C-alpha cells in the first residue's frame, strides 16, 4: 500500500502523468467520433437540401410558365448558366488543416494521432461532404433568380428590396447564411472601427502548484511572488493588492530570486503560435520594484521550455544557471551582466527537478531529479559532474528537493520520505587505487514523512522545515535534524509543494491543489490564494452583484467576489461542472454537469435545492429567460430542454423540448421578450425557436433577422460575423459575450487570447484589441453586471483573469460611434 502511494506522489510531481495521458487519448478518440458524426450530419443535410432543390425547381418552373408562358425560355437560360457554378471552390477549404494550439490540437486533429478503422470512412465522408457543399453553393443563387423571375412575371416593374439581402460566411467549407437586418441599407458601406473600450488586467485568480516547484518567494516589500499561466504575480499580503509581470509569451514554468532580493528570473515554455510554428523559450531577468525587463536570456538556445533556474550567491548573483526541457536537459551557465552564455553541457536524459549554486562557492552546482543527484564543478569554462553514491542505502525513485545546511552539508528530500545528508568522502584507495578522487556519499538518513518529501526550507537560525506529500505535514527540525514541531494542512488544499519563510515563525505554503496558505504552527493556516486544479469551462456572472461563479473538471463549483478579489465559497460535486447561469433574481444558480444532470444551488445556503437529469450526455449551456420564467438547457444529445421556473427559481417543471439540431448544442440566447431562442450547434447551424408557441423550430430564419436578443453569447450570427478570421476552423472561437450596454463584444479564442470588438461586428477583418495572459485555450468570457470588468477563463492553465474595462473619451462620443456602426454611407 505504501509503495503504491509513494508512486502516486512521485507521479504527481513529474511532468508526464499516466492518468493524464489516458484521459487525453480518450479525449482524442471522442473528438474523432464527434468529427465523424458531424461529417455524417453535414452530408445528410447536404443530400436533403439537394433533394429539396430537385423537387422545388420543377414546381417553380411550372408556376412561372403558368403565369407567363414567355418566361420558360428565360428560365431555361438561367438554369443552364447557373449549372456551371458547381465548379466554384469554397473560400475556406484550407481551414480543414488549420493548425492548433497544443492544448487543443490533440483534441481537434485526433485522426493524426489515433489510428482507427473508421479513418477511411471519415476521409470518404469528408470528400462527399465537400462535394455536396460545392453543389449546394448554387442553390441560393437559383432560388433568388427564380424569385426574381416570378416577381417580374407577376408584377412588371417591381424590384427586390434590401430586406432580402443576405451574406454568406464559410466555416470548414460549410456555407452559413446571415440575413441582414432591415435597418442596414447598404451592407458594403458599413464602417468597422476598433472599440473605444480597452482592457487592463486587474486581478489574477489562481496559482500553479500542481506540477511546479520552488515557485513561491517573499520580497522585502511584503509581496509574495508566484506565477500562473503567462503571468508572474506580485501579491502584497497585508494590503491585498496585486502587480503583474506580463512579458512572457507562454506559460511560466520556473522562478528564482536574486541575492539582492529585488531582481527575479523567470523561464517559460515554448508553445506554438496560431499558425502552428514553435515559439522559442527564454528566461527574463527583471526588476521586481519597477517590473522592467533587464535581460532576455537564451532566446534560440533552449528547447521545449525552461525547467529550472538559479542565481549564484557567493559572487552576488553574477551567474544564472538554466536547465531546459530538451531530452538531454541541457545545463547552461550565463553571465547575467552581459546576457551571454558562459558554458553548456548535457545533463541527463532523466527528469531534472531543480538546480542550485552552492551559496558559498559559485563553482559548485547541484542538480537532482529522477534517481539521481549530480554535483557539478565549473572550472576553466567547462562543467564536470560527479554522481552522488547511495552505497548501502536504498536508491529512491526521485530526489525531489535539496537545501544547503549552515555547515555546508547538502540535505535532500526523496520519494521514500527520507531526508538524506550528503558529504564529501576521500577516494577509496583500496578499490580505486592511488589518485582516487573524492566522492559524494550519504552520511546520514533521517526518516521524515509518510510519502514523498516535496520541499525543504532552511531557516535563518539553522532549523529546517520539510513538507510532505502523502501526509500533508509540515515538520520543523532542529539543526541536528531532531523533530521539534509539526502540523498538517487541510486535505482540501492537497500536499505541500513549497515553503517560504516569512519571519522565522510565520510561513507561506504553496500546495499541489493550487493554493497558497499563510500561517504558523500555533495558529494554523488559512488560504490567501486559491484556484481550480483542472480544466475549466463554466462561467457565470451575477445579475446585480460583484459575484461570479466558475466550475470545471475538478468538480469544484466556486463563487468569487470581484470587488474583494477573493473566493467566497466553494463546494465539490459528484461530476464535472461544464456550464452555469444565475437566475435573474440572483438568489439561485443552475449548474450543468457532464452526465446530463443539472443542479440548482442556493447562493446563500450553498445547498442543492433541485436536481434534474436531461439525457445522458454532457450539458453545454444553461440560460434563463430575461424575466426568469424559463430555463433553457442545451445538451450534447442535440436537444434544448425548456423548463418553467416558479417560486423564485426554486421550482422547475418541463415545458418542452427543442428538437431540430443535427449536432450538439454549443450556445444559446433568449430574445428580449422571452419568447424566442437563438442557438448554435457543433455543425455550425444557427436555428431559431418559438418557445411561446410550444418550442417550435422557425423554418424561415429570415423572419428572425430583426429580433432583439437579451444576451449575445452565440458565436455564429450576423451581429458577430466579423469576429471570425478568414479560413477559421469552427472551433477557433470557444465563447463570446456582448456587454450589457451592447457596445462591445469580448471573444475567447483557442490561441490563448482575449479580443475586444465593437458591437455589432458584422463585417470580416474587423479591427479589435487583443490581450495575452492565458497559457492555454480561453474557454469562456463574461462581463460583470455593470460592465465594469470582464472575466476570462483559461482551460488547462486553470487561470481566471479579471480585466477592468477602460472607456476612453466621453460617453456621447462613444454613443455616436456605436450608432454609426450600423449607418451606411449615403448613396450618390
């Protein structure tokens, strides 16, 4: 039992986790099945439209001839000339091979990674769907020309008005028709401008403790320094304020502090850009007081990412040591003043967890990791190593951490729960002969924890703190390694990841469940930073308070306060939470789960007051009607379930079901009068529903072009057509949200960015403001109730960013700009 638990502790500290790989492969297989289902539905829809086209043309032809026999010849000419349109190519066929961000590329392009017998079928369906889509391209033209001919034959002299105007956009080769609202007289003359509003990062929720080490430091200014996603956070503990270092272009992986306690060094992973090209990782040396970058180290040198960094101490931080994430884990030493590489050597093919200079001798460097500890000597511009010898002691699977004692010894913590004391021994002349060199051997083994020792922290007086994995204990040891005191952190925070000394009594503790605790052995510990620990998708903002809710794959539902920048409360569910929405009265919130269940929680008591199930597939969207009388639940079973809501959101009864989508529901919105729903699906359909009339599908989408919507979160629609880049994959945009003022729309994309567009945004290549900070695909965005802030949620980076919405100029000028966006230029 202990062995298996230790193994689990070890795996949680390594970069490659077996359960994550299994889960990723399952996700890839599911993504492939979804893609095949989407292609099948696209093909069926294309064939259905072709059959309808073949049935419609003869009937229309008969009607025209009956009204005006002379029109027969004209109609034949039109039909024959348009028959050549099938040779036209779709503008975005290249989007089928659009490269992906690493966090979602495996999910989107799983056919390249998972070899399956269905691959040939998928390719065949792909060709048929593309062929059918090309044939369909002529149908709208035929229909419009036929209508025009009927109008001419029936009432000579009449002509078609602008109310029939429509625009087509293509996603993955599929044409999507957008009907132009009546108040736009000339679509081509619409002018798109960037919004006057901008975003400024206000707060970062979360901490990366799950898979990183030694990433929590305390400055003399009273600020704790840590990182999550692409942001290094400087959090003033007493003042409860944040500053942010934001010069990294991808996820920060390591951090260290200079001996002057002001300068910092942080390294990042490589990642890829939106075109799939690898980005180069590097290390930044920066000033923590001014947030100015002083040096950029190693651009073009490191592979995959930077795993560990350390400043030298004996020479006042003249050198910086870096270990990258390449197969050989290259160890390099850099001159901090010049920014040049001093030397470089291959380290090991095994995982390396940390590196440090000997504080009293900058020519000595130590690295440790999987089954090894190396003692390096820097001499004459080159590095040589000696491996620590375990001798009679059992060789642990991982050396997790080490520190230098005040006497010069090296203390390591390992996956067996032991603290090992290392020292120099003279060479064994009897075995190795004369000239045998000194070795580094274990002088003492001290049993410390049940499970891995994840961190060691040396205090000023020579005492030592150790943090455990399985037992979650923090133990204080005397200088001669006698245990003095111990405490255990609460289970909900996970294991101890790192410890930082505050004043000899008070400490900061980073945990494996992405929390930072503050406390003492006497008074216990409280969380000052908390966050999710797995991928997040559900985000909802309160209709009248500075409160928002998040949920995700870690089964946590968290309610946060945007004004006080803190977690109000958190509860754990039995399944993943994937979507949520507040009732308009603000008293309850509904959360959709991964199994088809959905819950209604009381915001005050935190209790579940209702529990329902619709289908057996995951729910993707929950949305209350504006007056709170209905709740719409969008599912991956292709249905939208509609419920009557009574007793202030505490009682629900099934009202109806919207049946008509051929793929899973992705987004939906209610009309302002609460009678209609607009919805999007996984095969890029836009459908409209008459809820008041019994959840009926509105066959004529043209009739909904002027309808006003209470919210706008659908990613496909005329009013947000301009947020899509040319050649976009249909999954490039995960979510969007219109502000309550209806001035701007925020977009969450698959390339780690948040965008801000003017609303409405109906024209391609619309100018916008783009913002970085997330380290993986951005899964959701929402404005707070008064539009003062925007919240964005990362997927795998487990990060929530709170942006303050800045408005430039006067409100009058902004209103004029907004109203002008839908005003066409006067015709000559």
